[in-house]
């Protein structure tokens, strides 16, 4: 999994799997698109107007938690 952010366009992309074939993009809302592979698996999630979505109460941090082990870490991914 990879999270990328392009500050020029204020777009974040969460790539869940590499897809070498054509993907279908589903527009969920004005700020959210989901890319699907031909077999229906989610390849990625695109956040438009990403700063607005990422700078919520977590202050722009990516929080990763393993609910089974309790391990967690955080990284800054957005700035105002």
C-alpha cells in the first residue's frame, strides 16, 4: 500500500494494489474517487481537496494501528 500526496493539485492517492490493466474510476462524491480493476477489486482511492479531508482532528497525521497487536505509528502527511 502506498499513500501519495500532490500539493500542486491538492490530491492524495491511496494505492492498494498495482494494476497494470485498465481501471474503472467510480466517482463517489465531489471529493472521492475509487479505482476498480476489471475483476472488481479496489486498486486505489483518490481524495480530491485532500488538505480539507486530511487536516481533520488528527492534524494531518496518518495513523496506522494494528488492532490485533495494539501496535501503532503515525506520520505527518499534510500541511495547512
